[in-house]
């Protein structure tokens, strides 16, 4: 593993342990050249995924992009980091086990919304506002009306 600080390819593993509910291995590494310490994660990858974007473009699936969008939705919310990592790993496993090497960005968005709805309602609404591209307050009102339980309307 190449050292992220100096580029040396001779790094040593100092500690390994299970992470993300035993679906990854967390390794603490040490660089003999610069004495830098860093962490790597090893995960099972069932297949290489390609994302079909709404504009027809294709790109390689990027787990860090998924992590970033979920963490933005959860920003300033009380959430357990390990639980969020488990959620992201679950999303990736679900995508990989769908059977196709190509998955649409719409499918990814729907799965993320489904899992965020169970984890944190506010994060779910934040993600949905970007994913569904709300353009006006009415779009937001319609979405929120779907979330609220039926209430009697006063005439």
C-alpha cells in the first residue's frame, strides 16, 4: 500500500480488526520512510458497477461519492458514524447483488432515500430535496404532504 504522505510503497500493517459489522477490515498502517500513520479499509467487492446517469452518460460507481452525499444529508444531525457506515455498506451490497453490472442513478437514489427514511427523517428530506430537484416551495410542500399523516382539513 502506497503511503499517502510520501508515496513510499513499503508500508507495514500494525493492526487489523473487523469494521462495519464484520463486512470490512480496518488496517492501521505505518510508513517506515516518513513515519506516517494512516488507516485503510478492505471490503469485499462482488462486481464492478457502472452508473447510468439520467443524461445517458455512464461512469464507474464511486463509494466515496455515495458516502459524501449521505454525510451531507446527515450534516449537523446526531448520528452514529458506525451505523452510517453500515448503512452505506448495506446500500453497496444491495446494488452489487441486484445482478446487473449497470445500475441507474435513479435506482441508487431510491435505495438511499429508502434507507435514510428509516435512519433520520430530516436527512431523508434533505436528500430528497436534492435528488428530486425541488424547484419551488410547492414541490417541497407536496413532498412533505406525503410524509405527514392524514389530517382532517378544515373548511
